[in-house]
C-alpha cells in the first residue's frame, strides 16, 4: 500500500472514531435572576439543544445524572448562568445529541471528568405494599391525556427520575420489580401547607413543603416506600472546568 493511500485510510479511520459535534453552537453568560431555579431551562430536539443554566446543570443533563452524583464542581460556578444553543443539520437520537453536548462542554469549558465509586447517601425506592397495587400496562393502550398535577408513569426508571427531580436527591430503584405498569399519582386535591413545619414564607419553604407532599402522596397512592440509605454508587467527578471560550 502506498504512503498516500495509507495516510488517506488513517484519516478516514480517525474521523470515524471522533465524536460528532454540533454544526453551530453559542454559549453566552447571562445576568442571574432572582428566585429559586429562576430561568433554568433545558430542551432537546432531534437537531438541537437549547438551555439556560449553570455549567453544573449542563453537565448533569449531558451525563444524565441524578442530583448528588456530580462531585468536584469548582467553587463559584453555581451562581453563573449561561444561555446555550447548539444545532446540527442531521437528525439524531437523544443519546447522540447528549454525546455532542458532552463534546461541546469539553471543548468550550475545558471540561475534564472521570467516574469513580464513592460512599453516597441516597434514597432507596423499596417495594413496600406496591406489588399488590401495580397494574400491568396494556401494550395497546394509548397514553392518557395530560392533566395538571396528575403524573403518569410506565416504568420504575421514570419514577426514580421524577422523584429525584422532586426531592433534589439521589433515588435508586431497589424494588426488584421490572416491567411496564399503569402508575398514576394525582395531587390535585393535596394540601401543601399541611406538610410545612410553620407558615410558608418564601420559595424555599414552598419547595420543601411541595417535596414532602409529593413524596407522601407518591407513597400513599402507589404503595412504594422511600428509605434513606448509604452505599457505594458511581459518581462523576470534575477534574477541570473553566469559563467558556469565545463563540
């Protein structure tokens, strides 16, 4: 094989192993907004990512992390908000878009991370009395129409992700149950104030009361239980991160 053919072959092989990137990407710092999680958004389509948030929030979305499983973020990054817009001309799966987002964060924020196992406090989702309440899902059934304050779940992985978001905590499925089910939690008539230790005076009080209410209603209506435990879990550790380079 000639040297020119060998060089061409190596270039093609190298290109095939390189992660795909977005065709256009913009990251701009924006002024912080008052209020709990004010202005924090994240949206993925087959051709784009549009988000407003901190670098930590971007990393958690890019690596599909639950709260509590990201470690080592540099001090000061939690208060800096960015507008991030990235687009590709080629329609892609969500997993491919998130892979491109990881590449973008590496390039623009000089992000370096590694995974390791650490002893972590987490909430364990246990079966409790749920086995007798679970109704297998009809594979031909249509998804129900959306209704405010009514949450529908099909798999326990959906449940743990929602609980983690509600609670701002790591939630691990330790039920030993698998399959597709019809699970519904209706909180339209729940009284948030009864889950507060005192008067709700601000956003933090309201958030805490909301978390307590949702957790209670989830356990009451579906039969699962949440228990605080500690054990070895895989975490993502940030080794390096800096301010983003210019667009």
